[in-house]
C-alpha cells in the first residue's frame, strides 16, 4: 500500500523529528546530573563505608532537596546506618533514613540554601556477611532531586567480598598419657594465636603452644587469632592413666618369638583388673601359649622394679 504526503510542512517536520530525536536524547543525557556509589573491596565480616557521590557539579542547579533509595542483597550485606555527611551538606544535617525493609534504604534531606560543588554527599556503613559480593544499586524510579523534574543518571557499584582467613588448629584430636605433652600448630587466621583448654582439670597449656595431659578425661582445645576469630577442635583430646607400649624386638622368618608389652600406670590410679587386645597382619601367627598371665601381669604393672615383663601374643586379661 502506497501513501502520499500532500503537506510538505508535515513531511519536513517528520524528517526533523527523525533526525534530531536521538540527538535530543543524547543532549539530555549530557546535561543530566550524575550520581554514583563509591567502589570498595572488603573481606568477610568487615565493616565498611561507601559514599553516595555527586559526580556532576551541583552549583547553579537549584538543588534544595534530595531523595535516594538504594537496594542491596541481605545475603551479602547488613546495613548498619548513616556514617555521616560531607561538607557539601553543611547546614542540611543528617538525612532522614528508613531502613525498615530489609534490602532497601531510603534517604531524604532538604535545606534552605541550594547545594554547591560536587563529590561525596552521604556516607553509609555496611557489614560484609559472606564472601563473593554483590551490587549496591540505586532504585532509579524512587531517586530524584527537588520535585523530580531534573534528569538524573545513576551508576551502581559492585562490592567484592574476599574470603576471610580463619584459624585452623592442629592436631584435631589426640590420645595422651598423664604428663605427656604434644605441640599445637595453626594454619590460617592472623597471628599471634592464643591457645586454651576447655576443661583445665584434664589438660593445660604450657609454653604457650603445647598441651600437657593432667588427669584422665576428655577435653577440647581452642585457638583465638589476633582478629578474635576462633577454632575449636572437632575431635577430643583424651587423657589416659594407663599406657601400653611394645618393646623393640627382631626375629627371623619361622621363628617363634615373644612380644614384650610394657604397661605404665599413673601413680594413684586404682587399678585392679583390665584387658587388652593385640592385632597383627597375616605374616605373624597368632598366640600359641601364655608365657605369663594373671597376677604376674598385675605385679609387673604396679611395680616398675619388677624384673620381668608380661610376654603376650593376641589377647590377655588380668
């Protein structure tokens, strides 16, 4: 279908509109007042401050009031409050703030004299919750100056949240004989480190980085770094008052040999009976006979001066 435009003035108007339309839009953008949120890189659990900033010169623009609305992810950020205003807002005071809706902050302010200059306007304090990060954004539909007649452009910002280095205590668990010590170490976190024992009746910290077994029982070890971050062993430190150990022995293939088992008992331990079990691989034949058992084992345990050791293979009881 073919149309004819008889009115040349209409044709000229359409051509001008088509050509100048995008240019007019660009001119409006060039004349728009620009606002942004300052960028920052933080670490998990950090408290940090960002500024709402006027990137354009406000002098002579007749700005007597503002309203800004920001949105954020509550998974990554916790809003704490306004951390002050810059000299650009001298005489205007702190903004009215509404942060009742999680993930949204509303700010408003007004003054008797127009704003002059450019730069930071309002400082906002947040807390970084978890690593990775997210965007702080202007709600452009609810952010404006005066009555909303001015053309504004907004720049959002992405806040990078780095992973926090947490202390990790080692060893995570240990079995100790009364009086025995073991060295503690830490990876991650920020030195210096402070170690402590949950139940000091079972074990104590010595030389700042060692744990010494004190009495039979179970406990855990905790470490705190310079930033107040802590780590608690998931396993237990067990202290025992009876210790069994093997004495060194060598044998040729085919030999029948005795395995000396040394039993040490902490003084004051009331021991009247007990049992233990030995395991071995398939290259060793199991118990053929008891060489000593019963009361002889008990005597060897209770009297360190006893000349004989209980020689056993496999399982024994007393």
